[in-house]
């Protein structure tokens, strides 16, 4: 079952490394904070239910502007795919799902935005168990109970 699906037209920002301030405090870079707030506010408007507690499958496709000098067919330069995904997942944690450890399957793609706006699309499904998956069994004094 689809938990959430949507597209946001804005430049995807990778998760910035935590920085240490002059007085020893640790903070997230401003660009990352602003992007995460934008994503969080966008999701809050579209999703008003309780966060899911089920196992999740996530698909995120990112679209970036192509530099005029770039003739490559695949987007193989920065930002790193995993860092951009982390930025989005951290911003929606607690809204769509309780913890990102619930994600059991993830598909990430990075494309040039030649025919679409720069941004990303995300779909999250609650993972259903298939009939042929192993079931849990309880052992009692008299034997195995299914």
C-alpha cells in the first residue's frame, strides 16, 4: 500500500557534514537545514496521519540541472546519491515513519533535468509480507505451535 507519493521542484541538497562552531557546539550547515525544513513543511501539508510503524520500501528519483559543458549521458558527478537521500529521509522522519530503520528496501536514481524541473520525486510503500515468506513459530513444552 502506498504511504506517500509526491514531487518537489527545488534543488536537492545533500546532507551536510556536522560542523563544530567556535565555542565547541556542533551544528548542521545552513543550506542543509533550509532544505530539510522545506521538505518537512511540504510533507506536513500533504500527510496528516500518524507516522507508519511498518516496514517500508522507498523510491526516490533526483533531477539535477546539466552543466552546459557536460555531455555525459549519466549523472556521475556530485552530489553523492546517498547524501541527498539522507537529507530527505532525515527531514521526514517522525512525520511519515517513526525511524528510518524501518526502511527495508530503497531504490535511488539520479538524472539530468533536461526535460523536467530540478527536484525529486519520492514514493514510500508500506511493505506487505508475502505468503511464501517464513512464518514465526513458537515452541511449547508439547512441541512446535504455528
